[in-house]
C-alpha cells in the first residue's frame, strides 16, 4: 500500500485555485438543477453556496489580501474591487432566505453564481498573478500552510 507524500511547496495561490475548481463544479451542478428546485431547495442551495463562498472569501481576505502591500501599483484598486464583490455576494446570499417568490429566489441564486464566476475569473487573470509578482515565494508557501491548517488539510499544515 502506498502512503500519501505531501508536497509542502504547494502555496496559497495553488490552494485557492484548487478551491475555485471545486466551487466551479458546484456551480455547474446548481446551474443544471436550479430550474427544478422549489423554494426550500433553492434556500438549501443558497445555504451550501453561502458556506463555501464565505469560507473562501474569509480566508482570501485574511490571508492573501492582508499580505499584499497596499502601496504597490495596482494592489489597492484590485483589492477594492475584490472586497466589493465579496460583500455583494454576501448580501445576495444573506437576502435569499427572506425571498418568498420562487422565481425571484431562483434569479437571485443565478446572480450569485454568475457574479462569483466573474469574480473567480478576475482573480485568476489578475489578482493571483499580481500576488505571485509582489509576494516572495516563501511568504506564499507559509500562507499556504496557514490556509491548510484552517481547512484541516493535515498533510500540508
Ligand atoms: Fe475572492
């Protein structure tokens, strides 16, 4: 039997990209099933998306955004846009349980998925490259270890 060999050089960007990949899988599932869900199903889907998107946003804000030097060219503008979108997603998800109309609730959930998809794409195109450019590899690896610890990935923490 082979044992798992950890790769301690996985850094925070690698790990956040992996998380994007799994959340995108969830988006595809909900995009294919939203039309069949009733109000209770839509609320349950919203609760799942809230759990994964807010955990993602909290760790991104607390680990990556905090580490980026605000004075560096492009950092402030990029972070403001990303934080604004995290807040918009939070509000859309928080409002969902109070929506009584099934069509409106479905539309709200579709908006969450669309906005989060666009948000992920910008992070992958701009933010993650920026982070690799301005932060030393050692810092990204240390932050990756902290992310792993928070998520319970014992092999990397
Ligand atoms: Fe984000």
